[in-house]
C-alpha cells in the first residue's frame, strides 16, 4: 500500500492557541500605539487567518508589516510555549507514524517555535518535516514542496486545517482537504470553501485517519 502524507496545520489543529494569539496580538498593538482590537468573532470570518490579516485589524497596513514582523514573532515565540496541545492529538500523530505514513506540519508560525513546543510535550520526534513562516511561499506551494520531498502523490496527500485559508490552499495544491471545527473557525465558515470532509472533534479526526480513504465518519 502506498504511503500517505498527512499535513497538519499547527495553531488550531495541534495546539489550542487561539486565546494566546489574540492576547499576544492585542498587547503587541497596545505597545505600538494601535487602538484596533482582534476578537474571536473577527477571526471566525477572515478568509485567510494570518498575522498580516490580524495586523490590519489593529490598524497596521499590510505594506508596513515588515516593520513589525520580527518584534511580533519574538513575542509569539515566547507565548507559544504556553499553548496546550489538544487532548488526543498526540495519539493521532503517533497513529500516523505507526501506520508507516509521513507526518508533516505546515504552519504560519515559526518552524522552530513549533518544534520546541512539540518537544516540550514529548512529540518533537514525530513530525518528519515542519515548514513555517520562516520559509518563503504560500501554504499550497509548501504542500507541493512536501509532496516532492517525500515522493507522495496528490491522491495520497491530506491537508488538515482549521481555517478557510488552509482548505483553499489545500485545494490549490490538488490534495485531499480535511477541515476541523474545534480550532479557530467554526463549521458554518469552513463549509463556505467546501472541504472534502469536516471533523467536529479530535476523536472524529482520529476515526477518519484510522479508516481507508473514502470512509468518512466526519460530517459535511
């Protein structure tokens, strides 16, 4: 049987980091004199959940993002160590590896930050590859990079995300798209981009990965 490539987003899929990220961004804005506030409701409807989009809500223009990126990423790196890993995600990651498949992480966070957080949870040796904001390119380009690196076809590659952007980028790369609703964006928002499957809990996601492709215990 051909190997599969399971690509996980990090924030909202592996790590329960929504509140931490909102707090980090808003405190960052206050320090730099911006009055806009990021809220959970605002994140729920963003077409692309990214720090650039969040900065725009604070009042920072996208073209000025580079002026603040280093400072913000340093603050996020410190706070990211405090975000808990969703219960049961460790079992899913171990399941992927036990099946002999490839486990990768495709994140807008820093790859080093993600690896350190996973190491703190005893999961650092599970991902075969982590690509983050420190690598240029869109998520779809990074998905293609991973497929090429491991020699996995589109038919055997799965992008697992919690945002419209994750699913859209997975579709651009031509791979299977799996949306989870326990993260940053709710089901009613994720349905707008028509993911292949929608899993409403970590246990539903585990059930999906345990079964053969085509079996879907998740809800559309």
